[in-house]
C-alpha cells in the first residue's frame, strides 16, 4: 500500500523565546520546504522500521538493540502515542522512510515537520483521520523530548499549515486575510539546537529575572505591533519591527556573529527587515523583501550564506 505524507517547515516572524515565557509570537508555514514520511516496501515481519535517510539511521519499534538516543526516543514516542490516540492495539508491520527538504537544526522546524509527517503517514496507512488539534498535540508531546520546554508554537503552525498568532494559555488565532509577502531565508550553515538556546535563555532568565522579563515583554509588544502592521499591509513597518526584534534577540544572547553578518548583508542589499528565526545561536535568518528587491537580496546572500531560499508567504486557504 502506497502512503506518502508530508508536513511544512516554519519561520517565526516575531516573538521566539519570549513565547516560552507567555508572550505572543507570530509564525508562518513554509509550504515549499517540507518533510516527508513514506511507507515503503518491503514491510518487516513484525513491528515498524523507521529509515531516517537524512541522518543515516534505522530505528525499530518496539525498541531494538540500537542506541537509545534522543532521536530514537522521539520517534518511538511518536509512534506509541499515535497508535494509542488512534485506538490501534496491534502494531502494524511496515517500513516508513523519513526525509526532508528542510535543513536540520537551522530553526526552520525540520524535526517538528518530520514528526508531523510521521503521524500523518501512520494515520493514513491505518485508514484513520487525524484531526489537526490531535496532530498538533501528538507532535507537541514529541517536542518535549527534543526541546525540553517547548512553547507549542512550532507544532501549532506546522500542524495547521497556516499563519498563527500564538500565545500560551490563550485561544489560538489562525491569521486570515494577511497580505502575501516575500521572505528570503539564508542559512548560516551553523547547526543550532533549539534545546541549547532555550536552556541558555532559561539560565540567563533565572540569573536576571527582572531584566529578562522586561526584554520578553518588549518582544511581546513588538509582536503585537507586528501583527497590526502586517494586517494593514505596512511591510516597511513590519521590517522595522523585525529589526527591533533582532536587536532584542541579540540582547537576550541568542544571536551570533554569522547571524549578525547575514542580517546586515540582507539590509544593505535592500531588505525591509531581517532577523534570526527560531532558537538562534546559528541557524537561518529571514529577510522581508519587496518583490522588486527579492532578487538582489538573494544574490548578495548567496555569496555569504550556505543556502538561500526565496519563499512567498500567503494563506493557502485564500486560494
Ligand atoms: C523555536 O522555534 C522557538 C522557540 O521560541 C522555542 C519554543 O517556542 O518552543 C525558541
């Protein structure tokens, strides 16, 4: 039986890190950068085999003899929780191949997208429907393994594949009627592990709670302003607010020399605004561009970055 499921990557326009501490954040899906989970032949005699081709790993479910690292723990937990949520008692025999167009550990949500694609593939193979809320919750449970203290924004934007304004303990806002806009994404080539960045910020917040809470509040305010500017189609203001957000991310200690270089390069080539996206300490930058300046910004960044993508962000539900 041929089953292939996928899930998109994500970019955070405003509010990463502060969102972990209850502030709002605004994230958009990247439908053209996806992770895939495909049921492939031959099936094993028993249980599930996961071939994670991008990292050259083969993981069995239930647990085999291979090392019990974070990745295998996350994948097994995903399978166990998904089967339980779908009410499936008997473990099916199948091989699932995971792959991604998204670079790993670059703040674009590759791990989250792989988990979401795996959940979707399991549900599709078993002939079950997977409501988006349940998908998001299952992915969140695995995010806890990978990230420690996830805010929930990554699983939410990736499960819904819609722009979201997200705040913990508040009703989710799926953003409708946003104008389409273009982002240039540039990869610094430096792996950035979200768990490391989140733990670093947590330690700094514990050491200086008042200072960090003030920074998080400022980021939350910028996020609220960013949403209003975006809804009004004022991209110049959105860009300025992204720059202000980047300044605050620098202050909370999650920027890097490479990120600063790429954001400065994007701005000097005509981007309206540029910032890191995701955990930081490496990873990707996103630059907001007018359609006309997209090519010059891409060209200049291609000389400096590991990889560059131009994406159009629009709400697919409006098509
Ligand atoms: C990671 O994409 C965004 C962070 O804010 C962590 C989180 O929200 O879970 C850094």
